């Protein structure tokens, strides 16, 4: 686990270093996965998050349908999220999706252009799940998986 | 080609051996190749796994049958893959073929979490394909081996032929053509001066040399023996005396020509057995057998004179009778067998001469009367056996004058005449002989004085008759004086008897001379001692 964290840390560091010109360093560091406040799910494992976002499952562990929300474009938070989650660049994530496209599975269908839009959407949709920078976190949503720690 | 020849055997053995080697090494190669191929296939399969692992992981992660099928089909197009099976925690996604072959199982991890196992990829290797590949390689290998082994075998046979077989065959052929005892020697094969074959040839030559010298020595010896034998045979064959070598029981082993000639002379056909010691040939064989026995008992050579039987048809057997001196020698051979050697010397002539000599001694040639010697012998015999007899000495009167006047022929004629008269006058047992000159002697078995007197007077009367000498046409008057002595009455020994008869005879002669009468009247007889009347 220590080793894993080290790897993740290294990855994050390298990503942070790459984006130091464009983004705030504090934002880069902390990403949280959030759900609607009414969602009974209190916490999720990383694998459960991967399964939802990489198309394996379309439901929360308690059985209710989940609606994952992605960021559009080449957003740095999106990049950081996938990097932190599965250790892949966006390009590789895209290639993953294109490889399995004909099998009928689909990447998250709901897309928002900003983190604020995600917060809004999640707060209004009961079974939505999304990711935002920790700095953007508000009371409107509930954190089920924090990437820091 | 000789099927038990060296080269053929060598070739067969080498071909056989190389076949076995090829067979075994081909098998071994095939095994190794097969194992290699299996290993190679495993490597290939694990490479294949690496190629498809990403996709397979995704398929397993998403439980995606279509993707899994794609992966499986893709893998199955590969030759070494017989079947593919992708399994996740709860289900089998894809399985192309079911097989008993042991699958190679790879763990499929989540494409996102390297430590999260999402399924397994089992690839079943196509053993048949591997086997075929191994077989192909093995076959090629075997072919190469066969080719190589054939070349090596042929070269080995060729070298063995050149180096060993051919020289040995040559040696054998040369030895086969070699006659022991000749100066012929085997040539040492090329390049084998110092090898075992060269040594073998030299040893054989040494052996041949020794054999030759031995044989030539033997030849010289044999020649000497032959010469010796020839001489012995010559000695034997040309011996004038018949020689016979026989077994004690009578089988004749050897005989010479002289023996055959002797048999011809006595008219006996040759047989291999003429009885022990040629007894069938002898007149008195028991005598010879006895003498041989006693001689051999005293370790001496038996010898004696024996008359042979005569079976010739010619009448005069006495004339042809053969006398032989037989010498019998006992020979004991090295193997302790006893043989008799009989030499028969023909002594017939000597015997005849002796007979004639004895006749001459005992007979008077002119008168055909016995000689004085015969009478003396007879007298001695009588005396020794104490038989009585009368001895009469007769001396003719007037004979000397006849001899002087008419010659010896006339004298002889008268002597022959008187002899025949005397012979006629005596009995069978009596003997008359010419004592010498004009003297005769009588030996009469009759010992009575009267009988003697009658006989003598009869004789006197015959002598006193005139003899007609035809040649001279004359009557000759011959008289005789007789003196008589008796054994054993007058004397016991011959000389005294003769002397007494002589004295008596001369007494008669003196009496008649003094009478002066004619020759006839002078005749008379006187007893040595007057008989008792």
C-alpha cells in the first residue's frame, strides 16, 4: 500500500510539474469524488469508482443506477482525475473507450464543461456521481472518495 | 561373395551397428526435439499471451464476450494454439475447443489495477501440431543421420578393408597356397611392417622355416631308411637260402623267393600257414618241434637237419628228396610279440655226397658186395648187442696167377663171378663182403658148427668148379682157404676174432701148399678152435 501510494505520489507530482504553468498547484493536488447529499452511499472504494467510470458497472454498490458525470474537453482536473484513478493519460483513456465502443458499453454520457456545473448537476440529480477539485468542494454535495489522504 | 568371409561379416556388422546407432539416435533426437518444440511452443504461447494480454484483460474486466471471442479467435489462428478459454471470477467467456491437453494458464489483471485479478486466460497448446513439427524436424534429422552414418559406414568398411581385411585375406590366400616344406614364404603386407599382421606373417614364416628344415631332415632320413630297407630287402630277397618270418602259431609273415622255389621243388603250394615251424613240410616235424623247444628253453638257436616231404608226381622220389638244415631263431619285437625266423639251407647235395661216400665206404664197387668196413660195423653191432655169429675169412687160391697171366679184366671177371656165387649161397641175415684183394669175409648168423660147415662146404664146392674164361677159351681152376671163428665162443672182441680166423685160414693155406696139389685140391676150411665133437 505504501508502494502504491508512492507510485501515485510520483505520478501526481509529475502531472503537477507538467501543469505548473497552467494550474494552481493546490487544485491539482486534491480531487474528490462526490454524490448527491440524498444518496445513501456514504463512501466508495477506488475500485468501485473505477468500475463506474470505466464502464464495468452502471450501478452503485447498493443497486441504484449510477450516472457518472465527466468533464468535457481536455480539462486539467479531468486529466488529473484519470491519471489518479487508473494511471492513464486521457489519450489512453480515449483509446480504451474506442477499443470497446462496438461492444455496446459507453463512457459517461453526461458531460459538464466546468467543475461548478458538475457540482450543480450532482446536487440536483440524486443518482449522479462526479469528480471535482477539493478546492471547489461545497456543502451541496457529499464526498464518497477523496484522492488526497 | 563368401558369406562367411571377413569382409562380408565386417560389412554386415557395421551396417547393423550403424543402423542401430541411427535408430537410437534418431529416437533420442526426436525426443529431444519434441521437448524442445514443446518448450518453444510454450514460449510462443506466452509471447502470444503478452501480445493479447491488454485486450484480454479488458475483455475479462468488462466480462465482454465479444471482445473475448475476438481475442480467442485471434489466438486460435495460431498454429500452436489448439484452444483458448477466458474465464472471469464468475463465468466462462470464451472457449473454442475442449481438449484433454494441459492448458497454459495466465492470470488476467484489471487493466487499471495491476493487482486486481479479473480472470484467467487458458491457452491449450496444439500438441499434435507440435508433434508434427517435431516429427518433421526429427525426420530431417534422421535422414541426415542416415546419410552421415552411411557415409561413415562405407568409409569405415573401406578403411577396414584396405587396412585389415584385404591384408588378412591376402595372408590367408597365400598361406592356403603354401605347401609346408617348400621355400615359399608369405610376403608382409604393405604398411604392416610393425603391426600385429606383420608380426603374424613373420611368425608364420618362422614356422614355415622350421617346418621346412624339419621336413627336409625327415626326407634325408627317410631316404637313408629307404636305401637301408632296399639293401635289407635285397639281402632277404636274393638270399640263396629260403628265409621265413612267422608267428609261433604258424602264420607266415614274410618269405623270400628262395622259399617259394623250394616249395616248388617239393611240390607244395604256398599257404600263409604251413603249420607251426613249417611242420607240414617236414618228414619228421615232431623232431624239429622238440629240438626247438629244448633249444629255446636253453636260450639257444635251434638247428638241425630235416628231410622235407615230397609231393611231386615224378616217380623217383628218393632222387629229389630235399634235405635242409633249419635254423630257428626266436625274435621278440619292440611290442613284445614273438616271431620265429626260419632259415632253411638246402643241404641235399651234401647229403647225397655223404650218402655216396658212405656207399663207397660200405660197398665194394666192383663186386657189389659190402666192404670190409660194413662187415666190421655189423660185427661191432652184434658184439655190442651180444648176438652170436660166425666169422669166416676166405682167401682165393690161384687168383694171383690168373691176374698175372690173363690180366686184371680176367681177374675182375672171376672176382665178380665168385662174389655172385657167395651171395647166392648165404641167407638173408648173413653178410658177405670183399675183405680186400682176393679175400672175402662172411658173417653168418647161424652159429651151429654143423650148419656153418655145410654152408661153407657148399660154397667151397661152387668156388672149386672150373671157371670158363670165354675171352681166352680156357678153364680156370680157382680154390679157396677158409678160416672160421665164433663169437662169443672163440673170442669176445672183434680183432681177436678176425685174428683167429686169419690164423686158421693161413693154416689151411700152408697145409694145401705143402700138399703141392692143384689149386682146387688146396681148398679147405679150418675152425679156429676145433669144435668139440
